[in-house]
């Protein structure tokens, strides 16, 4: 088994420097940090915290890594796992990567150090090869919202492309052909898949894809505001906007309202995820149901079955999105 001295030797640094990188206690150069992380990965080295901190181990700790504590989407995810864990007499600890690859890696390392019996990770920026090493060595680590080749049996994810396709198809079925799209600016798989669903729906309906009607923004209300402003500043006409998620849609709706553009009379809008905010916007937002709670419970159930050496085949892994019709889409065929 590799030691911290082995890591230091391979990285060409001191043991103290390795310790600083691991504990993130002081500044080191990016080059040094990268060398230490690379050495850790090559040696499959995972530091162990003190026995006192590990006293709950063989215990019943469930570790969960998410993207953002403040995002309601992840709030639903955490709640579902926490409730499931509590029923099994287990305790949940949660950390967040905040859309940063290095922080995502640190989050997983922290959960490993605490010897969590089950780890449920929402990680979208870590490279496949790095994540593969973690999955190979952590037999009860489950990925949520990501499909990793070779570990499909421990991945729980949504048909994101199908969901976006469903959203845009709904707009088309309501007579819309000039459909703008606000995509996520984050370099993540589901952003690409949802964009692909948007393009596929247009192509199947015989509507030419217009790249000028696509803008990128953060998957937040502020990003939705910026995306809507960018669309309004274009010379392109559009009758509908499809958004990467509900948070973007909320921000876009605010900007449209500020510009005296009524929804859905002037512009229709559709979101994705069916988070709580979608029911309280005005008008209430038509969106795509992302069964995040069910996905989270399934991820936990798979992990639980693994540590109890039970069959995991009964658990769902690929979830199907559904359309939730409310009042933000206008049927142009009626006019």
C-alpha cells in the first residue's frame, strides 16, 4: 500500500508539501498541486484520517458529493438520500464541488477518508480516467447524473436528450417554429445532451437549425437573465424559448417581464427539472419532470444492496423525463 512518502518521492516534493496539498492548508503552486495529485492517482493513495474521526465508520456513514448546496435541485437530491439513509439507521454527510474539477476530486477524497460505506457522487467535471480509478477502488461508490463506461451498473442518470426533445417537441406541436434556446455554459455532459435534444426535435419537424437563436449562460436565474437579454439584443425573431433548467427560465421570465413582453401571449417559455420554483412563477412554468428524488433513492438503494451483498438488478438506473404542462406555453394554432 502506498504511503505519503511514496507520493512525495514520485511528485518530487517534500512530505510536508504533500500534506499541504491533501489538507489544502496553505498555498502551493498550481504545478506542484498537479504533480501531487497525479502522483496520488498513479499510486492510488488515499490518506486516512485519525481513528477518533473514524469512530463512526464501520458505522453507517453515507457520503454524498453534490455540485451546489444552494441549488434547489440538489436540495431535493440530498433530502431523498437523507430520508432513505435515516430509515436504515445510517447518517449522511454532504459536501459540494461548486462546478470545479479539483474541488470535486477533494470532495470524493474527503468521503473516502471518512470511510463512508456508501458514496453517492454527482461529479461532472472530473475526467473519466480519474473517476474510473475511484470507481474501481470504491466498490460501493455510485454516480448520479453521469454514465461512466465500464461502470454502468453503478450509474443512475436521466435521459437528458429525450427530455429536451420532449420540451421542444411540445413547443412545435403548439405551432412554434422560431424557438430560441438558452443552454448551460458549463462544460458538462447533460448540457450537451439537452442541446442535442433541442436540435433533434427541430430536425425531425423539418425546421432549420438557426445557431443565432442559441445562447449560453450559467444554469442560474442570473444566467437566465443574461441569456434572455442576449436574445432580445439579436435581430432574430422568436416566439418561444426553451431553457436548460427552471432556474434559467425564471431569470429569463423576469427579463421578458421587465421589457413588457408578456408570457405566453408574446413569448412562450419552457423549463427543465420541475423544481419547486416552477409552480410559483407567473405564469406557472411548463417544464420537464426530472425525477431527481427517485433517482437519488435508487442510487442509495444500489449502494445499500452492494454493501449488504444483495442483488442490485431490481434498481432503476436510467430514468425517463415527462412533460408537465402549465401555463407558460401558448398554442399558436388557435390564432
